[in-house]
C-alpha cells in the first residue's frame, strides 16, 4: 500500500469541517485575516485532533472583503507583522489544545505571489522563521518560495492542487477564468492519479508538464468538496493508495 497526503483549506466559514476531516491527512486553518476567528480556529483544531489530521496555519493578506484572493498594496512591515500574528494565533491555539503545528501554507493571492515574487517570498519566509521555524512550509513545485525556503534551511513539502487547473508554466489558472476550479470528481481523480503515478499533469493548453508533490489539496470551499473527497478516497484505495 502506498500513502498520499490529501489536504484541505478549512475554517473559512463553510462549516463542513466535520464531514471533511475523515477523508484528509492534513489541513490548513484560516487565521482570521481572510476568514475565520478565534472560535472557528479552536473548533477546527479540535476536530483535526479528534481525527488525527495534521494541523497547519493558513495566513493571508488581511482582506476579508475579497477573501484574500486579490493582491493588496500594503506596507511590507505591516504585512509581515500580520502574517506572524496569524501564524502565532493558530500555533498557540493548537499547543493549548495539546497538539502541535505541522505546517504553514499561504492563502490565495499571497500564495500565488510568493511563488513568483522574490521579495514577497522572502518576506513570508522571514515571518515563518520568526514564528515557527521547525514546521513544514507548503510550497508550489519549482517556485521561488521553494528555492528560497531551502536556502533558508526551512523544511518544505511540495503541494499540488487536485481541484485546480494549471497553465503550462505551472501557475494556477486565474480564478477570474471559468475553468480555474475543477468540480467534476471524475476529472479530479484522473488529474490526481496522473500527478501521483506519473508526476505529470495536462495543462489547459493540452501540454503534458512535469510536477512533483508531497501533498495534494482539495479546497474546502469547493462546492462539491465532500463528494469529491469521498470519491478520491474510494478510487485511491482501489489503486492501492491510502490517505495518510
């Protein structure tokens, strides 16, 4: 039996965490900047601990209005302080409940920006080093933040998305486009299995591209998240792959 880490972004106000947890191995919890608050953080941590799901912090641009999915013009020092406070909120809450923080994963526009912008990637890395240097950083394959994290001696896990389409350069298709998110469970499992078994994906231009990953994300706010995760678990098991 082979093993794969399926992760979800959670605590974002959807309220489906209780149903999601049995089908995932790790989760990234909204830290109150793009969604969530202290109560949702604690409630989500408790569910994760019950299901032995690894816990991560999911910091974002402090922009609830746009759900953290638009780049913000913000003073770098203020942004770094915000990221650090977000990480510490989830870290301390996790430790108070008897758990430990496993990873940190940027959210939305911040995630995309750290992949291609050296200054933003370094800012995020500095925030991680000031708050939780011993945890994993979830990063995209062949991204700037992957390169800089390794240079800064941070532990990383490379992430790919089971329910997102990719451009040929391995950037995610913009959410402004209708085909950004994959909602069909059959297409998702084909996409996922190709990444797991062949370390490749088919871009929206029809080009086969190499991709390697240690963890695969299904968005908790995907309208079909529960159906998708149940189906993924079933089909992975049929292919000799266990979620763990």
